[in-house]
């Protein structure tokens, strides 16, 4: 039996009937066509499906869509629209921090949430924040570089704005 | 993998949760953070016909001082356990355990109540509540029960909870001034389950250990209290000698499983090394 779900996705109010067995990831991808949220393992191990739920990263494969009732979801499409992570995306590009790109959206979600909570992370803290994100192509050095550089850029911009 | 079909119901009160549970004739599972239930259903390890979401029930929320204990609501998420100042002050073994529990995104959803109710022997919080001699507040249609952590973990994924009962909170007795705490684990990768882990606390009186509480996890079917190691520490100053005695005593306390690729002897050896590290760090700050 379908259940009515109302939630906010990338700033828009969404009302849909969903089957309880539908994961938030499948709901975003199939019902809303937001395919930037990737699915790898579907058991919480790879981090490809990370989205922001009420401002913090969660695995969309491990959250049932019905559990998102009343919450606010932000996907990579939302970050693209607002431009909130444009600088981070540019650094991933500059530093060759992606190859196939399958993991990248999840990496960006972790990185964006880390920098919000901790604007000046050490490289160890960056690695720790990425411990639940698998990349099967690049190795992590370039990814850590991209996040580290973005943190410095943002700090410099804040300083300059003072 | 996709989940099998089930019915999803949200309980607004404990009474409603019990009614929805008994109504399903035992074929129902409570849902808190869902970070163990959902993957286990995806893997077809279980296929209950009903999931009862208990996350909105008021009694399961909040962290507050109540008399001589800190009451931690079962719905407190791992990330909150990590960040809460009352927990850091009065139940530091939990704050020290939290960074070792999974990855940041999982900590944003997983709850301490779900974690304890699941009772994974490689999990960090069960060992921490055992070492702190916490009491678990449990409510069922018959009323409230307080269960000592020592009596809660019965077997592999088996607790003293009666089907339908809800774990509502953890009560941690407030520590006396000067209590020492130690926590660490050895894992293959940051955020992975422990190969072996230790949670310990000790009190000194006139420079002598008057009380010690040592638990190990990932060494058997439940988290375990190391009573011989505790006794070896008591009545002497915490020193290289007493630490060596506690390490030796672990052979009496533990009978680890013999896994292919991870022999019992090696696990015991790792437990000794880790216990030595944890106690030495406690000695250094005393
Ligand atoms: C990739 C991954 C890695 C992980 N790594 C670790 C790790 O290193 N260490 C670790 O400890 N854990 C780890 N976990 C498990 C994680 O901590 C779980 O979230 C937690 O064990 C279960 O909490 P939950 O709130 O998600 O419970 P749920 O999945 O909602 O429930 C778990 C079980 O407890 C029951 N239950 C839940 N709440 C209650 C309650 N209040 N009263 C009675 N019964 C209840 C449920 O019915 C179910 O049987 C990992 C999980 C994943 C997916
Ligand atoms: S698809 Fe969700 S963590 Fe891998
Ligand atoms: S770039 Fe291919 S998985 Fe990371």
C-alpha cells in the first residue's frame, strides 16, 4: 500500500504517494528524475548516494523515502542550482580529483558538509570525513587536495571580505 | 538490493507502538535510525511484514541530568552522542567511543538505542555502557523495567528485551571526581567494526586503584567484562606492573572465537596489546 509523502527537495515542496519499500535514493532517481544521486552498493558502504537531509549528509540508500516525511532534502542538483559548491566543483576539476565521476557527487556532499561544520579541517580530518566514500579510480590524494584548497580559498575570501 | 515489501506505520506514543507490535503477531520490527534494519532487509536477512517507526515518540528523546544519573534518550543519534557536552562530561566513554562508530553519515542517522538493541558484539556502545555500569530503561505494556547493562547483553544479537518492549533510555551513573577513562579499538580501516576493542574506567583513592571496570568487545558473542583484569588492577597504584598483571589476567577472562584467518590466539594477543595501551594512557594522565 502506498503512503503519502510530503517533503522538500532542493527547495521545492513535493507530495507523492510512495511504496514503503522505496528507498530515498530510488525515490529521488525514479520518481523525481534526480539521477545525480548514484547507487553503488545499496548498503551504506560506498557513499555514492549521499544527500543532505536537514543539512547533514545521509545515505539515501539506507533511508526509506517515507522516513523523509517533513524533512528537507538537498541533492547534487540542488547544490548545482544554488552554486553553493561551485568552488569545490572547480577545485575537483583543477586537481583531477575525478576520473569516471561515479563517486564524485557523494564526495562533494561529504566535503560540503565537512567544510560547513569545520571551515579549516586538517588533512587527517578530511580523510576521516571521507572514510565512508569509496573511489575506485583516482586514489584519494587529489580529492583531499581539492577539499583542502577549497577550505583555504574560502578562508581567504572571508578574510578579504572583512 | 531492493527491500522486500512491508507495511509502514508510525507510532506517536509508546502505547501505540506496543499495540501495533502485538497486533502484527510478532511479525513486526521497530525502526529507529534504520541503519541496521534497512541493510539487513536489503540482504534478505529479515523480512518482517510490518515496520513500526518509533522515532517520533517523545519519551525516546533528550539528554538530561536526572538525580544521580545522566539519562540519554534511546533516539539520541551517534552524531549527537559525539557532540553533546553533558555526555562528554558525565559519560565520556560514550563520546570517546562515538568517533569509532561507522562513518560520519551513518552517525547522522544511527541511534544509540537501535545500536544497543541490536547488540552487535563488535559494536562500541555496548562495551561503553557495560564499562560505565549503566542501566537500561525499558518500557513495555507491563510497565517500566531498569536492566543493569551487565544483565542486558545475553548472546549474539540477543538482549534481555522481551518482544514488543522498547528500550527508552540509558541511565549513566554520574562519575565521581577524578575518575579515569580509556577507550580504543583496533580496526582494519577507520570506521570499520573493531577486530578488538577496550573500554575502561578506574577510580583512585590515596594513589591506589579502589575500583576498576574493564570491558572488551569483538572478542566473543557479547561485549564482555574482564573481571580478572579488573581484580588485577585493584588495590595497587596504576603502574607498569599492575598493567602487566591485568594483561596477563585476560587469558582467564577471554575465550575468543577461532575464526579462519583470525585465530583465537592472535585476538587474545591484540586484546592484551590494546588493554596495555589504554591503561598506559590512563596512567599517564592520572
Ligand atoms: C556501513 C555501516 C557501518 C557501520 N559500522 C558500525 C560500527 O563500526 N560500529 C557500530 O557500532 N555500528 C556500526 N553500524 C551500525 C550502526 O551503528 C547502526 O545504525 C546501529 O547499530 C543501529 O541503530 P539504528 O538506530 O539505525 O537502529 P535500527 O536499524 O532502526 O534498529 C536496529 C534494531 O534494533 C531495534 N530497535 C531500534 N530501536 C529500538 C528501541 N528503542 N527499542 C527496542 N528495539 C529497538 C530494531 O527493531 C532493530 O531490530 C554500521 C552500519 C552501517 C550501515
Ligand atoms: S549506494 Fe548508498 S552507500 Fe553505496
Ligand atoms: S572517480 Fe571513478 S569512482 Fe571515483
